[in-house]
C-alpha cells in the first residue's frame, strides 16, 4: 500500500471515528490549518473539520467511507470513495482531491457524484 493510499484510508476512518480519538487521528493526517470544502461547507482548520465530521456522524449514524482508488503525483492526490451505510451497502460515491504539505493533507475538496 502506498503512503498516500494509507493517508487517505486513515483520513476516511476519521469520519466515523469515536469523537474522543478523532482529534488525534485527524492530527495524524492533516495539517493544523487544513482547508476543507465540499458542496455543503468550507472550513479552514483541523478543529473546524473535526466539528464538521462530528456533524456528519450525527447525521449519518453507522456510515463510513471506503477509499476505492488513489491517484497521486507531486504534492497532489485524488481519491475515489464510497460512503457505506450501516448495512454495508453503498450510499453515495464521490471523489476528493488534495494538496499535500509535509506528508499530510493540507487542502481537500470533496465532490459528490450523481447516482
């Protein structure tokens, strides 16, 4: 498994992580001033991203993200993902792009793909 693939897998796990460990887990994959945006939000720090992830977990209990593919070069990567429901069935798919700094995610943009 490539380092970038592991980074994306660890990042995806943060979305469904126990709230007591999420800040530490997020600190292992993202810089403190990480920028994150998707069609519903835009945040500019790890603390804000942690809060957004908490809201996701509350809105989608039992859901998790699975990284299906990672493409990368230089300081950028693209991850294709699936949001999986509590029954293990796909709920939504999307892609996220990232700029990396110091081996961590520095700027992440998520896109939701139409069904």
